C-alpha cells in the first residue's frame, strides 16, 4: 500500500521563488512606479471639483451645457 507524504512547504516555497527569479512559467517581475504626491493631490482635487459640479447641477444651480 502506498502512502502519500504531505507537500513540503519549504520545497514549494523555494520552487516558487526560483520560478519568479528565473522568469519561467510566464511570471514577469515588473518594477513598481513611484507616483508623486502632487499627482495624487491633483487627482483628488479633480474628483472633488467634479463632485461639486455634479451636485450644483443636481440642485439646479448650473444648467446642463446641452
């Protein structure tokens, strides 16, 4: 009778690290891009302006442009 051993987590971890480091199996390591804080603040302000314009139009203070 054959008895199967449970998978060895250390070996699986090592194989996964090797696969990522060598680029096998379609896994590609891409470097992360740093986003400046000015860009994040700009996007937040742009979203805030858009929400304010939507609310003013909803309340009837601004007529639709069409």
